[in-house]
């Protein structure tokens, strides 16, 4: 009978543990990236919705064209770009609003049709 493990057995066990730890590290990294992406989507969505609500509450229809503004959410600065386009019915306008993060990446875009009333 032997009283311990051989060097090969110990190395195989260490390799198995290393592979398991690496898989766990990759999984936790993916979860962290997903959580950060969800935060970005939520904050960008708030900026875009705020812009659309402001346009809906305005007393006049927005002019056709492009525009941009800044939005602060949770201590982060966002650029909100809007595009107002005409529609076949002159009483309606199509509005696309996009939130851009600090790295100049589009995070979320919402579109709506705004009508005169």
C-alpha cells in the first residue's frame, strides 16, 4: 500500500482545479459585463424617454431635422440625439431618439410618431 499521492496525481488534480476556476472566472466576468450592460440600457432608456416626453409636452410640433442635447443620469453624462422626419400626413412627425454613452456608442434608440392635437 502506498501512503500518499504521486506527483502525477497531484498535477492532474491541480489541472482540474485550474480549469474549474478558469471557467468560474469567465462566468463571473460574463455576469459582470451583462450587469453593466443592463445599467447602461436602463440609464440610456431614461434619457431617451425623458426627451420623448419633453417633445410630447411641448406646445408646438418639433421642427424637422436633427438635434442633440445632454442628459445626466446616475452621475454619468449621455448625449441624446434626435431626428425628426416628416410623414405622408403633415399632422404627424416621426421621431427617433438615441442615447450615446461616454465612449460614443449608441446604447438605445426609441422611435415614435408625434401628432398635432
